């Protein structure tokens, strides 16, 4: 993929996910590198997957043998980007006119089709069904999991004094263990706002710094990792 390389192992049920520093945005029209992003995202995602596993969410994460590598269960990725939004930002503001930061109660759960050629379009439940991507029960399960993950992550990031604005999840089908959370959760896939800052540019601690050329991209990623590590060691 664009940010990770997936390697096979001797065990067909296990893959290695290698995290690169490469960054893309706007369907790869914008490309660049963020220093040590791979290390930060691998560490952040590893911590968050462990946190979620501890609270009963099944994930593809097995262990983290090096600073850029995660061992994961091989899954068949469901071609959906499941986006959870607590505050309005990004494409939601652009497409609806809702003001940036509008509180969404209850949180919005949306599905986008993971297809670069089509530009990852927004789907409806009915479209997901007619496209044979998932059945009604699976769609309900994805929404239930997304909401549970949101509750766990919101609580955790609150302790880091970070507002979890929105994030993207991907799920896969395991051998027999049903739907597993897959891919990564990191500053690449979340919008994270520093609660210690009020300025709309200063508070951004996520990939929007890269997308919008806000500067200090690598520093923001490091700050997220430091907040998470500080939180983990206090548990
Ligand atoms: P959006 O506002 O651009 O639709 O993004 C919603 C969330 O999903 C945001 O946290 C960024 C994340 N995201 C990805 O992880 N990958 C993507 O390709 C896109 C477009 C968004
Ligand atoms: N990662 C996506 C891309 O390559 C989009 C994004 O995160 O903004 O375009």
C-alpha cells in the first residue's frame, strides 16, 4: 500500500505489516515523507490495538517485533473505510456546509468504498448490500464495533488531553474468528486536536498538518506518541 508494505511469513495465517515514512493525500495526488512516521504509527497503532483487545475488541494485531513491524493475522479485508465522526471536519464540512467542530451527537458512522479508481465514494447501506460487500448483519456488526471502538478511544485520548475528532477503520474477515479490526489507527487515520491549544492550526496533531501544509508534521506525530506513552505508563 501507500504507507505500509505487507510481507508473507512461513505461517500462512500471519503477515508482517512494515510501516514506511511515505505519506500521500488526496488519493495520492500529494506525496511526501514524514520523518519517522513509520515508527510512530507502528507504536501508536500497537498501543491502541492492545488497548482495544484488552476491552474485548478483536483485532488483527499479534505483536510488534520491531519499531516498524507489526505481526498481524492474515484477514480478507472488507473493502470499506468505516469513518466515525465526533466533530464535523474534513469532507463532512466540505460536502454538507456544517461548520468545523460542530459536535455530532450521537457520533456519525459512515461507509466509504475503498476504491482509488472511484475516489473512495460515500456509500449507503443499500449500496453496500447491492454491491455484495457485506450483508445486513455484517453492516450492523461493523456499526456496533465502530461505536464501541469510538467509546474506548475517546476515553483514552481524553486522558491524553487530545480530542478525537474523527477516524477511519478497516475490518477484515479472519479464518474463523469473524470480523477483526485491521489496518492501523494512527495520526494518519485520525483527526486529533490538542486540548491545550485553542488556535485551529496550532492544535492539529494529525495528518491534516501534511494535507494542508501546516508545518511541524513530524513533531505533531511525535507529540501524539509521547502523550500515549505517558498515559500508558501511568496505567
Ligand atoms: P474525511 O473527512 O476526509 O472524509 O476523513 C475522515 C477521517 O478518515 C479522517 O480522520 C481521516 C481519515 N481518512 C483516512 O484514514 N484515509 C483516507 O483515505 C481518508 C480520505 C480519510
Ligand atoms: N491516504 C489517502 C491518499 O493516499 C488520503 C488521505 O489520507 O487524505 O490519498
